[in-house]
C-alpha cells in the first residue's frame, strides 16, 4: 500500500484521510494546486476539471452506486423518486438525475462524476440545482465537490452539505 503522502501528491486521497492530511487532501480534492490554495477566491483559476477515474475503495459500494434506484429532495417528496442514471465509462462513474414535482414547478437536477467511493460514502463533483421549491422563484445551483454518506443504516446516501443555499436545509438522497 502506498503512503498517504504519495496518494496526496497524485490527487488520490481517501475521504477518510482528509482530517489526517489537512490542506494537502483538501487542495487535491477541490482541484486546487498548492500555489493557489492560499490565494483569495477572486484570484483562483476557474478552469474546469476533467473527469478522472473514480477511486474505488469499496467495490461493493461502487456496485450499489451503479445500481442506484432514484433520487429525492424532501421538498418535492420521498414517495415519488426521481430518476438517476449511474454509469461507468473509462473507469469513471457518472451520475445524472432529476426529480420534478407532480403538482408544481419544483425541480431537482444533478449531473457530474464520482471522484471517490468508500464503504458508506462517495464524493461527487458536478452540478446540483434546485428550482422553485419549497417556494416559487427559489433557485439554488452549485458546481463543486459534494459529499454524500449513508448514516444510521439508511438505504440511501444523503448529501452532507445541508445548508449550501440560502440557509434552508435541503435533503438530497440517492437510493440503493
């Protein structure tokens, strides 16, 4: 097994090691180089990242993710899951999903790739967009690194960035 410092230098740092490696892991997982890590946000380069092969630390969890059975946002409802398309291409797991409110304009959309899969979590880089829910006119969109995890033996991964937009708590769940 390679030392974590070697993995960090190559950009392959297990999510669980973030606390151990601090800035190095954070910089590699967020796509920043050491030279841009201390720059103010306005000075950081905004070049898009290309998908890299997914680091699979737990093969069974990767298979569960590839067989995912839908996505929900609590504002739209848990009873009528949205669609989720999980696929592997050239060693990278991609996710595209959406859920629409049957009784209104509310929508959830996500699209991107999985950077890492562990036994009870995965790290997703891409877009998550929530529109017109729970209130008409609400629009939240983020393009970044997102963390999903299974907690309390639930049959889904839940987005761990709860209040990422306008201080409302959004529960985005991907079911297996």
